[in-house]
């Protein structure tokens, strides 16, 4: 028992352990996702988050210690985001043909995401700090956290809200679009990327390459639009 405890202390202090934990958790969640017939409710990101949180809580590990290992995966988010340019390049002829529709859709989607989040939270009695944290929740995490901090929100709360938004968008977005009879893959991808950023884009890529390309485009442009529009709107109405 003493040797086992010493081994655990050594492993838990090693960044390699938490890197392995992250990869194994995601692999296990992906296996469950495929075994479940790719059911959206078994989203691999959600499953991996739950598994990692359970292990961290059970072992009393704080986030800073965990991130020492997970930062290697975090580093790969940059190259992964850049790689979204590949499917976008393959669909560039469709993007050019729909430039006006894409611009109008992105502006409407960005403003709707901001207004609905702030409006519902305000109606439920949310504080200005919470409203500022919630407003950029449909934008990719680094940009959303920077916007929230500028508006006087809590970047840590914004990060959680961004992840929750992405997971729910990936889980229920395709079903909702099907119920609304949106059959065009470009339109479906544009909606997923605008509403649920990177996690929604990953889901769109699993379903269709055209949807994935338009989703990646929407994710990037929505981040730009929100970063430009939200501080102006916040200043006008606050």
C-alpha cells in the first residue's frame, strides 16, 4: 500500500500523467460515442470533460496542476484551428458565390447571439458583470475571454459559458436544423460555426466537408464581428 501511494504521488505530480489522462478520457468518450451510434447526446467533448472532472475531484487535483500537462493539448489548438483553412480552400468557389448571403447571415447571427444572451440574463435578474461575461459566449474562447474582460466581465466564467455553448450546439444544433428543414450544407455549417464556434465546427466536419468548411469560416468571422460590434453596442446601451 505504501509503494502504491508513493507511485501515485509521483504520477500525479508529473505533467505526463495529466496529458495521458486527457487523451485517454477523450478516447474513451469517442469510443462511447461511436458505440452509441454517434448519438449527439454522447458528445465526445462532454464525455471527456466529465471523465477528467471526476478524476480530478476524486484525487483532489487543482486545475493549475492539471494544466501543466494539458497545456500540450492546448498548444495544438492553434495548429488545429489553422488547419480548418484546408476544407475552406476546397469549398472556396461556393464561398465566393455566396459572399453576400454569408455576410448578412453572420451579422444577423452575431447580433442575435449577443442580444438573446443579454436579454434572457437581464430578464432573469443577471448582474452587469454576469451580462458582460455572457455576451460573447458564442465566440471561440480566447477572443470571448478578452472581450469579457474589456467589458468588465469575468473571463473565467466566460470560458465556462463558451464551452457549454459549444457542447450544446454540437449536441442539438444538427437536430434543430433538421427540424427546421435546413438542408443546404453551407447554411447548416454557417449556423453551427456562428452559434457554437470550434466545438460546433468539429461536429459539422464529422457530418459533411462543405458544412465543416462554412462552419470554420463562420467561426472566424463571427469572432471578428463580435470583437468589433460588442464593445460598441455595450457602450451605447450600458
